[in-house]
C-alpha cells in the first residue's frame, strides 16, 4: 500500500472511530514508521 492510501485509510478510521480509543491507538501504531 502506498503512503497516500495509508493516510486516507487512517483518516477514515479516525473519523469513524474517533470515540473508540482502542481503534485510534491501533491506527496510530500502524501509521508510525517501523
């Protein structure tokens, strides 16, 4: 997946689950460089 696609998916998840801390934490972890 390209960085652009990941960014779009991450924004979508944050928007859809902004009130779900577990989802937000998982998304942030996945988005960080490895």
